[in-house]
C-alpha cells in the first residue's frame, strides 16, 4: 500500500524526438525475443522486459509494430501504452530510491512481430543490475484461451479491433498463475490454432508446428537456453473440435480426427519432456464442444501415463461464463481457471523441487 501511494504521481509520457538518453539499463528478457540492432524483436504473447535503476526517472524505447504495453514500477502499474508511436517514453514522478521497471506485452501479435528498444537512464538516474530471476518458471502453451483473447471486453460481440484492444495476456491465466507463485512465465500460444486442425479448418501452422520457432515465420529456431520450467501448462483442442469437419479436410470422420489428435498431442508432450525432462506437465480443458475437448485431452494424459511418462496430469474446468469476446473466457473465468491450476499444484507441491 505504501509503495502504491508513493507511485501515485508516476507517469509514462512520450518525449520529443532527439532527446538524449543516458546509459542503457541492463535488461532481463523473459520470453522468446531476437536481439536486433533496434532492440528485441518478439511475437509470442506475454513477453516482458525488466531493468533496475536508482533515481526519480528512466526512459524506455518502443520500436515498430502495434502493441499494448503495461509499464510497472516496483510491481505497481504506472501506465499502459496502446499502439505507442515508435520513440522514447519517460517514466517520471518516482522517489530517489532503487526501482524495478517492467514492460510487459499484453496484446497478441499474431499478424507481425513488434520491437522493444530497451530501457535507459535519464538525468540523475544510476543504472543497476537487473533483478534476479525467480527460481520458479512456468510455461503456458495453448490457443486463444491461453492468450487471453478479448478477456477484458465485458461483451461477447466484438469487432476484430476490439478483440485486439481487449486482449490482455498479463491479466489472463498465465499472468495470474505466475503472480500466485512468484514465477517467471512464458506463453507459447496462438489464437485459432490447434494440435492437428485449426479453427474451422483454416490453413496455418498448428501450435506444435509453430512452437520450435522464435517468430511465426519459421526462419529462426527458438533459443530456450536458461529456460527450465518446473511446470508446463497446456490447453489444446478447442480449435481441433469446436467446428464440424468440412469436405476436403484430410480426416474421413471424427474418429480419424481423434486418432490423429491423440497421436500428435502425445508426441508433442513427449518432445516437451525431452527438452525439459524434469518438468511436470498439466493438461487442462473447458467443457466446450459437449465435453469432446476435455474427453480427448484426458485420454491423451491417461495414455501418456499408461505408456510410462510420469508427472503428467489433467484437470477440467467446467461452467465458465465465457463473457469475453466471441464467447471466450473473461478475466473472471481466467481466475477460475487459474484457481483450478492452483488446486492441482497444491496437490503436487513436490513439482517445485525439480
């Protein structure tokens, strides 16, 4: 409460082009991001950047691309930048103490990557080493439910512009669960994508196909060095099963789709455990599609366990309101999902010791 009061006068404002910066703050990057001359290029949801400094103000640089950024100082949000113009922004109105600055991507960037240009000292500011990474790491893999698609809208009827503006990964499942456990989080999720079939059968990489890459162009393999999650939370199947098969799709019937989905999902989970052999994998599903999604995910978890893969679980989260855009989970639903994940974690506390 005291920290929040002290930050009540803090603000984030653009500064004139050509404004000089002080030294760059060392930045801790959480999420897949490619180092480029202009800073870091990223596309997967939920990326965030942290730096530390001592002083009353600091600067951050925003690069190209439409994005929504939550700016927090010492854990309190001091501003949100919505489609900010490329350039410098000043965080001011702080005390002369040590501060931790976080810039977190809230929006989805499925159409194109965006660039974050870094953090810099301002007049009277002393750069400090970035905060130490927490010992807990959680990875979230999924579709629009994991992204937080339209979760702050408060209405089901949304234009595509409104969907984009009301999507908030930070306030969604991943952000909520990570805050509960003081963990770093990564979100590898794309709206509309499935395990073997995307929404209504549209052609694009499925989530397992996109997963190995730093961006969605398949040009650069992801570098996940230093990323060793104790918990991997996966929810995939909504887009595989929420629409009927159409003529010309490669599955003769629903049974064939089920068989393909189960085999590919099992292979994907095995690949995750190969990369992170000590991670606990939790699959979860809503009760949409008359329970078909949950039944299939539960079957995948059960088959993996029977096959000898340990530390794989499943939880179903029923009776959500789905009052976000286009009948997606709202932030309140995200809280219920996070609670179900939390109850599972409470029943498996040893997973943090891995």
